[in-house]
């Protein structure tokens, strides 16, 4: 597999840059704040937790609480992982063979294409930058082969924030069912849609060969827990993934599982707070970008904590991001981070995050930089 460009970039800059304006997760909380949400019983369980090995499938109570976030699933349909990345890796490595073919949308979170590319043939289908990042289902149909085994999607999308319509999702499921193809759906931003009316069903609820990926890191703003999961009605696939997990983490951290359980029991409160913050920050971005129409093309994303505005200025977008970081310490993701081996990606867009509480300070520094350099 090629280097994970996003993580290399973050390894260098995430904890060095003064202003992290491209964070993909929501504002986090302290251990004290999270434990303050716990019931007396859960608080006592946490404080007296036995720090031994845990079950490979995950804490049963946690799996039950995760299953409650779906409409049709039980705890037997849930496999817990140490974050979303392990879930992606395990699914692809346990499901795919060299003779298989995979379809992946572009742009994407790099693991979605790099891991299957290390195993088999992969075709990239673009989100249309000129049509609100729309996914044309007909293009997926045209890319099908007799050996197509899996279609990988991500909505709300990273980096564009796009959510396809429920009608297009239904078409995709119908297509996959007709040709007996799995759908792997990265749903880590579900629950923090800017417009709740655009929320679409989770694929594991509506398709018998669908796999839903989720995590505590993004919508819940708790990446330090390192708890994610894959949900599916296909228990045979989940069992194969569980056996593969034996060669990776084996099991999750007992304290993290208990803290994730506490958070999920308070999910409505946490997600409501996070959606309010997103909407508040989206208004700030609306105002900010309206000040510089000659430099940026801005449209609110449908959901998630990141957006992908277009840079219209005199430099390349990559150079613009690099100069901004060097002069101000503001970190945004240059388009080269979203380069794909499958097809060309737009080189005039950059990723900005808006799930953090210090947006005013960051945008003020950004504003004065732009004013200074456009004078």
C-alpha cells in the first residue's frame, strides 16, 4: 500500500500548527464531563472496572447500545473495533480476494481505495464537482463487472460534506441486490447533518448485504476513545472479520468501551449539542466566505464537520494552503491530500473543518491574512 498521505500530513502538522482549521471531528470533552453524564450505576462500574482482556466482539452492553442506534439490528449484528480505520482494514482484508473487483467513490478517505487496491482491481467513480458533488448511479452501473464484489461509499462525505438523496440510495441498493454485491458504507458523520431532512438510512438497516461503519470519533467528538464498529445483517461476514481481528488488536480497551457506552446512552444530548455548534459555525463560514467572493466559491455542506470550498485565487490551491500555514499557523488541507490513484481529483478545493469551538479566533486570523495579502 502507498503511504497514507493524510496521516503523514497530520503527523507532521496536527499538533504543531497553531490553528487546526481542518479538524474532521467535533469538539471533544474532558473525562470529567463525560463521566458527569453517567448514571450512578455506570459510574460505579467504570470506577471498579477490571482491567483484563475484553471480548473480541466487544462489550455486550456496548454492542446492545450500538444496535439501538439502528432500526432493525441486534447486538449480534455488531462487531466493535479500535476506531474506524481497523474496521475498514479488516472488512477489506477479510472479504476481498485477488480476483475480485471493487467500486469506490472519489474523492474519499484514502483507506477506502488504498486498502482494496492492495488486494484487487478497483474502479473510482467521481462525485461531480460541477453538480454539487452528485453521485451518478448510472456511472456505477456502467462500471460493474462480473466479478464486482463490493461498492464503497461515504455519506456525509469526507471531504465534500455531500449526502446523496434517499432516492439515489434506494437505486444503489436495488442495483447491488440485483447483482449480489456488498455495499460498504462509511457513516461516521451520520447524526450531525446540517439539514436533518437530508439524513438517509443506514445501509445495514435497509440492505441484507450492507455493512455500516461508524465510530465515536467524528459525530460524537470522542476520538481519544478509539472505539468504532461495523454493523451488518450478514453475520457470516462479521464472523470472518472477527477472526481477522484476532491478528490485529484482538480486543478493545475496557475503559474505552465503558466510556463509549456512557456516551451512547447520552447520544441525543451529545449530538444535539454538536449540531448546534455546526450550525453556529456554518453561519460564520457563510459570512467569512461572502467577504471574499473573488477568492472562494463556498456552499454549505449537507452534513459532517468538514467542507470543501473552491479556491479561485491567483496561486494554486496547494500553494495557497502552504503559504497560509507558513505565515499564520492556520492548518487547512491542500487538495494534494485527496489525490487518488483511481482518477484525477479537483486541484482547486481545500478542506476546512468547522466542528470546533474556537472558530472565531481562527477565522479572525484568516481574515486579516487575506486582507493583508489582497491589499
